């Protein structure tokens, strides 16, 4: 009886190793077959190229559709923000500015929706008296993807003047005393 116990354990190990060997051999044989077919069969290569082109085309179309939908979303967000309006009172404007900048920074740090984060910075920019100066600050502090979305928002809204007119800083220089 002592001789039957070790042979059963050996036969299980032998069966497991043999099964693993057969599976491994079949996998390698299929890999060699596929490689040989890929290298020598022109029709097979043509089909692979067609599949690759088809997948590439689908990826390009999907990325273009995603880009269009994001641009539409940006336009819609800017239009909604302009329809809501902005505060006119200086104290309300200051608190609104601080609130929107804080919301935008919070959204940037927690990884929220980048369009919403950019919209917060856009709203703050709309009420800031010197937008060009604020854009310079944003350029140093806001992450690049959100800054790119903000640039698209600024391009959509022609009412934000980002050109360099410094009328307020040189107002008294022409006076002679």
C-alpha cells in the first residue's frame, strides 16, 4: 500500500506537467503559424493593413467628434455665462471674482471637469478690470489643458479685450505743470 500513494502523486504531477507542456506547445505552434502566414501570404497582409487602416480611421473620426463636441460645449458654456450676467457693483464684483477663482483652483486641484474649471476662470476674467494682466497671471498658475480651454472661451467671446491698450496707466503723463 505504501507504493500506491507516491505513484498517485507522481501521476498527478506528471499529468499537470504534460497538460502545461501541451498547452505551451500549442500556443507556440499557433504563434509560429501566424507569423509565417503574416510574412508569406500577401492576401493575409492586405487584410491586416485594411483592418489597421479601418481602426485608424475610426480613431481619427472619434477624436474629431470629441473635439467638435467639446468646442460646442465651450460655446454653450460661454453663452450661458453671458446670459446669466455679471455683477456691476465693485464690492459684489470683487467677491464674485474671488469666489470664481477659488472655485476654479479647487476644480483644478481635485481633477474635476476641465471645461467647468475653465469656465470659473472665464467668469473671473469677465469681471476683472484688466483682463490682459489677469491672463498673464493665469498663464503662470493655471494648468495648460485648462488654459487652452480658457483661450478657446476667450476666442468665442469678442467682448473680452486682451489687446494691449494701457489707457489708464499713462493718463497723467501729457499734463504739464
